[in-house]
C-alpha cells in the first residue's frame, strides 16, 4: 500500500505542470542547533522559519541540479 501511495505522489509530481501548482507540505526533524540557527536568521530577516527553510531547500536543490548539469557538459 505504501509503495502505491509513493508511486501516486511521484506521478503527480512528474505530471505536466498546470498554470498554478499548490505547494506541498512536508515535516522534517532537525538538530537543535540547526533549529536555533534557522530561528535566529528568520527573525533577522523578518520571515517565518518555514519560509526560510523552504527557500534554503529550494536553493540547495537548484544548486545540486546545476552542478549535475555542469558535470554533464
């Protein structure tokens, strides 16, 4: 059952993009020091921890994809 749920999620992620796609929600567990660092930075930048974490995750994934593309050239 779990594998079919994961397959359905992947199918929805890989399907053609509509004009607007609702963001997906995930839950993660981070070490206390990472949480404190995120809290301090989010406070400094006037944004939520969730928004900051999503932004940093997007940047990390984009950077990884760019590095993979660069290696392929």
